């Protein structure tokens, strides 16, 4: 019931003085009404109403009781939708967090780990096999420790741009970054998913979706604390559950120091801003390792296609995945990943297209990729022999 309707009821009562505690009288009136109804259930309706109106209860109290009953009843049957800001606030304000992480990849075994996060951008993961991965992206390092084998693998990022947090290497921070961007729009880019149940608990959800990003946050319907978050990137879905915000964590858990007695392998990764040249290099490396073929797609599925093809080739050659071959495969994928990042970072207005599926490297007359960098009438076109040209919009492949 809105303010105008309440005022109308009160105005219709005449000039009778309004008691100071209308709510108290209304509750008493409601109790009295219930008692009277029980005692006089055999009376006619008009006799019951006459009895009530002739009692010592004022007309104002009766009206107040009606107002309270309507307002309370409305709140019982109409539940407001929790605001996006209220649901994601714990995620955006937490200094630390612990969670259960799950990584599902199409065509590959599901991976699980215990995760820890600490601001500004530290992460620790421990797998069921005891492998520990610690990242400190302020220092641009990710250290993987294999205690059973006393081995360590270190990834060092070079050429990190200023103001670049490299959040793609920290899954918790990556989700938080995109949620913050959605919150900065006033939650307009977040879709309310309604109610659901997770492990028997009633939850409500919001979804944030844009090119390359598909994040869902499920929160307890009563407390509004996030209980599960998911980020889907092509064939890969990363989810977090059993989330504890602002957990007490020792900073030494995020140390990059390698224990004594470990053998160490180091790989350097170029973290500079990807360019068109990186995409061309990706096509070249891909063809060199895929018997001249070009990628079927330019999304997260591409890496799975590449890995499966390499596994097939090693199996046909009777080779097993040695430690060195795995390391070399990782280096190759990381280098090609820059080309994929270039495509993912292109804005929607670039109107990019890929047409290399089923083709082999070498055809100078066939366009395999084109996009609009700045001029709305001019596109950059990469051909099958990896040559590049500026082409007018009307001359693009149909």
C-alpha cells in the first residue's frame, strides 16, 4: 500500500486526534478482532461488524489495523529482488578468501584444488596430489612446487605494462575484476537469475556476460553471502565453492621461496600488450606444429585442439609425454596464447571475423582473418600466406 492510499484512509476518519502509538493500537486491534471473531463465529456478518464498531476501539485504530495488516501481508507475499551490489559486496571488499576450486575442461579430467587469495593479487593452490602453485603477480612470478619429486617450475613474466595486473593468471582476481566492472555500471550489465538450490540451500543468482566473459554468482538467499561462483571461458569452466571471505591467512603461505634441495626449471613469458604481429606468429607456429593446418576456431577451444593433436602425434610415434616435451608444449602454448589474447581484447566495434577453418597455410588469395582497427571503412586483412593488407569494407569476403 503506498503513501497516498494510507493518507486517504486517515483523512477519511475526520478530525479525530491521531494517537501517538498507532502501531501498538493496530496490533491490539488485530488481536481483539481475532478474539472477537472466535467468540462470535455464529453471529451474522453485519452483527459482528456492528459489535466491533460499537466497541471502545476508535475508527482510527481500526483503520490503522487495516493498514498494518495490508502492509505486513504485502511483505509476506511480495519479496523484493536483492540488489546486485548487496550480493557481490563481500566479494569486492574481502582482503582474503579461501575456497574449493574446480576446473572443468571439455574432453579432459576435472581438476580440483584448495585455493587461497590475498590482496592485492596473490594466489595459492594445493592439488589433491600435493602440488603447490603460488603466484605473486606484483612480482610477475608463478612458482609450482612438486614436493614428492622435489622439483620446482618458475614462470617469470617480462615486459609487464604499467597499470597491468595480469589478472588472467589469478582466477579469483579475474572474477573480481569483471564483477567490479559490472558494479561500476550500477549493475545494469548483470542479469538476475532468480532462485535456485545448491546442496539443499536456497540461493539467488546473478550473471555477468560479455565477450570472453561468462560469470555467475550464487548467494545464500538469506545472508546474501556468495556461496558459489563460476567463470566459463569456451570449453573451460572454473568454479569456486565453500568460500570464506576475510579468512585469517599467514603471508608466508604466499612466499615464492623455493625449498632447499629442489631442482628448478624457469620459463620466461612476454607479458607485453599483444599485437597483430602476435596473431600472425600464432598462425605460423600453429601450422608448423599441426601439419600445415590452420586453427578451426580462435577461442579457448583452440588450445584444446592443439593439445589433443600433439598427444595424438606422440602416440602415433610411440612417444610418451616426457618432462621436457611437456615443458616445450607449455612454452609453445604460452607463445601462441598472445595471438589469442590479441583477438579476445579486440572491442566489439572491431567486427572481427575468422575464416581459416579447414584451410592450410600458404594461400595468398584467401582471407583468413579481418578486423577494423580504427577507420570504420577500412579493415586489416590477414591472408592464408600470412601477408596483410588494408581493404575497403565493400571489398571484404562475402
